[in-house]
C-alpha cells in the first residue's frame, strides 16, 4: 500500500547516515551523493522512503557498482531502457522499502533534472504542496501493494514532474551539479 506520511525531521539524518555508508562501499566512484525525492524537501509529506541519487563517472561496467551496493543490502530492480541511464536499487528487497538508490552519470541530464526538481520544490512551497496533494490522490487511486500499483502511481506523476522540471530548468535550476551532495 502506498502511504504518504507527514514530514519526519529525522529524514535528513537518515539520509546522511546512508550517504556515509554508500560513500564507504562505492569509494571514489561516488562523485556526489544527493538526497532527492520528497523526503529531501523540508516539511513535505512523502512516502517514508529515503531517495538517494549517487552520481558516478560511468555506469559501465555496472557490475562493480551493483556488487558494492549489495554489501549494504541493496537489490537492483531492472527498469528496461531507463536502466541504461538511471539504474535503480532498493533495500530491503521486499516491500516496504526504506531506501531507494538511483545511479546516474555525473553531469548528465538525469542528474540535473532530479536536482532541479528537488531544488525547485525546496524553494517553491506552493508547488511542493500541489505535489503532495497529487501524491495523496494517486496513492488512494493506486492502493495495491503489487508492483503494478507502484508503477501506476509513479507514472501518474510524470506530467507534473516534467512540467516542474521544465519550469525549474527555465529558471536556472540547478545552476550546476553539486559535487558534495545534499
């Protein structure tokens, strides 16, 4: 079941702890580790899952990255063509997940768009609130625990996310990739 909960002030600390662990297993491959998704927006209701974007020099070969993440209990979830640019990992492997890791190439469009979306929501609370309202509506409409329900929920947010990314990009978000992560 998709659950949207009130903001939890522990989320930034949970992210920081996991970012430290990720840097430990990925070493120099982790050029930047960012807290993304709704839990990265102060005060925003969200699914209680910490989304993390790890920027790496290259996604090829993927196997060493997959093995490193497995040391922390992450399981790769192949997503077809999306997997080539934004591989996705979850922990624990069964639902409910507590953490999602998305890998991307440092400086790529994927990296910029996800940071732009996060940063825009952080600086535009009215847009963040509209996003929360949409997520709550979609959570009710896609209430099953099956992967199909989760996919419908995610895909149903696409129009809002793309419009927000477009607006954010037009306004200069993000100015440049952040090497240190946040």
